[in-house]
């Protein structure tokens, strides 16, 4: 309610009290400067995009985990986390065998 020194117009421009549970993107809805339905639609679209991206990342993660499992089987690696180590050992052995063939071939 306006006091005697405030006009009704000044009361309308006073800052609104924002409830503490309001999400940051909707704060401007309480001061009258935002189009709430547009903000909600924008946030819903962003949420939809994020969910689609999350699903794509899960599919990619599953595909890479399957590939990692296949590589571990090929290397006869007991632990898929040691694939790089086992692959490095395999490449070192290959280099040694090539060097041995070169020495024996002379």
C-alpha cells in the first residue's frame, strides 16, 4: 500500500520480493520484466536438447565400452584398464622380433 508520499505508480515500480525457491532463470518473472511462458518454453527446449545429448553420450559410452572389451579380449588382457600397457608391451615385442629377424637375416 502506498504511503502518503508515494504515488500508486511508484509502488508498482518497487522491486518485488522473490521467493527463495525460485530458479535463477525465472527471477525476472517476479519483477514484471519477463515473459514467463516464453522463458518456460525456452527452458523446456533446452531441457529436451540436454536429454537428447545425454542419450547420445550414453550410446557413445556403451559403444566405446564394448570396443574396449573387444580389444581386451584380442590382447588377452585380464584387466581392460591395462589395455594401453598391454598394447605397449605387444608393440615392444613386435619391435624386438623385427630386430631379431633383421639380425638373423644378415
